[in-house]
C-alpha cells in the first residue's frame, strides 16, 4: 500500500484533546527516566507537568535486559539505575488520573509494550531508536491507538517505510515528530524546515521532539506549525551517567515554555490581514490627518505647500490630499489645525 497524502487523519484524539495542524499545540512533558528509579520523584515530575499546564506527561517503560544486550555492559548499568518496576507505572498512571493529566508512555521492548496495554494508554510513542525495527512498529500499530512517531536518525525513506507499516495495519492516527537524536543538539543541526518537508511529502500531522538546550527551538517549532511539541523535564541537573538533563527544562522554565508556546500558537491567527478588533482604538491616535502647515486665509486656494500630515487620525486621511488641493477655504484655517471637509468649497 502506497503512502499518500490522504492516508492519514487530519484530526486525531488523545485522551480528551484533539490534535489538528491549526489547533492548540499538544505539549508533552517528557519525564522519561528523570525519576532515577524513585517513585516519589516520578510523582513530582507529574506535578511539574500539571502545574505548567502541559497536555500530557510521558514516561519510558522498559526492562533493561530486554532493551540492552550483554554487548553493551555500560548502557545496561546506566539504564538499570533508571528502571522502575511495572507496578510503579500503574501507580503513576493512577496519579496522573487524579491530577487530571494524560499519561503517555514509550514502550521500548515487547514485554513493556504488552504491559502498557494493561494501562490503557491514550497513545503510543515510538522512540527514534526503533528505526528499521519494522516488526515492532507493526505490533504498536496493531493496537489501533494514536501513534507519535519520533524520527531521530531517520531518512525520508525510513519515514515512508514506517508510515507504510502503520497504514497497512489500518492505523491512520499518526503524528510524525521531527527529532534529532543528540544530547544536546547543536543549533546548526536542528533543521526545523524538515517539518515542512515531512508534512508536504506525506500529508501527515507533524510535530517536534526537542533535544536542544533551552526552549527557543520549541517556540520556533510552534511558530512553524508543529501541532505536538515534546520537551524533556527534570528536577535534577548535572547528573553523572545521564544525558536527558542536558536537554531538559525544570520547574524554573518549563511553565514559561508552555505558556509561551500557547501564546505563539494563538498569535499565529487566521492569516487574514485586517485591523484587529482592539487595534481599532489605535486608529484615532496613531494614524495621521491632513493639517494646515501655515495660516490659510478665507478665500485662499489650498496648495501642497500649505499642507502637511500629523496625528491624530480623526480628520481627512493623507491619501485624500489630492482631493482637497485646489479647493478654496470658506474661512480662515489656523496653522497646525486639522483640515475638515466643511471648511472647503
């Protein structure tokens, strides 16, 4: 089955939120593994997401030995220190429900994927590391839940292949997240224009998963039309054997990022160019009117050297100056006063 621009739904629902290209940005607080195997800290990460008014909070579920082979002992050791038991994720999901925020998860192995089913997650995030792992992507697509497909390390051909796998399973609820898998990403490699390329080629909803320092690139992505933005959050910085904190926001800046993304999305407007409702009140003081540059005596003809344009904008508009040149003053018009039609004949 060929992937066509008509293959994917233009509006998808995750939890109680609708995602569309021109709708509000769906903002994911990526808690990931920033709990460092501490359930209490996981709850605090949920609190951070809720307090910032994010749309959802996401965690990464995995069994280290199912995810990392013995060939990489260092990575096994690093991830084991961040592996929560499945039972803790049930508690986190329940806590999210109580706090009124959508719980999302990235399942990194098949056992974790099966467990995520028991949590009835609202959508499945497929991590960038699954590029080329088409059988796993097929299993996720079979769940018929919305999919957030992160595309770090992907080529356009890889994206096409992944989308074909998903569509062939009858799943049309996909958001492709442009992503660069680096911690942190250098600005000259962010490449936000890739979102435009993906949207144009596949006709799919497009978002952005951020791995930069600060949050100016998520803001830029929102301005460029991302309908989903994912940003790592953390409570801890300068943590040895960890990398997510390098690209994370914390309590001091994550709420600001969320607020500014929402403001930017609202500020994009309709695209129609007319004075706004509130701008109407500025017309009187900001625009200019035609003013007498010198005293104009009764019976004098108006010439361009006797006229100039100044604020406020409550008189004859400057574009009408040719209409009054050559007209005669009915009575004396004092210097620096607004010209009015009733003064002319």
